[in-house]
């Protein structure tokens, strides 16, 4: 587990669609975003929506991970 950087998740998501989600621990979801963006690359809106959603979701997942990590550390 451990702490994860929300900023790093967003930067990774900016570089490669789904990479931020993979960093945040949702590897399957990140791979699905990457595959769907490649399959639907002929449209602009679907990859763009996946890209934006992925970055926001990765940031939220990192914040949630850090909150749970702090609860775990405080309970010890």
C-alpha cells in the first residue's frame, strides 16, 4: 500500500491514457481505458472523455488511498 502522489497520477495520465489509474492501483481499469481509447481513436470525444475521467479518477483514488493509509497507521 503506502502513500501515492495524486499529482504524479495526473502527470502519468497526461502522458498515457490510463497510466494514472494503473499507478493508483486500478491496473485493469487503466488498461481498459487505454484499449478503449485505441479502439475508438477515430472519434475524438470518447478518448478525450476517457483521458479526462482517468486523470480525475486517478487523483481521487490516490487521495482515498492516502486517507486509508493514514487510518491504518493511526490504528497501529
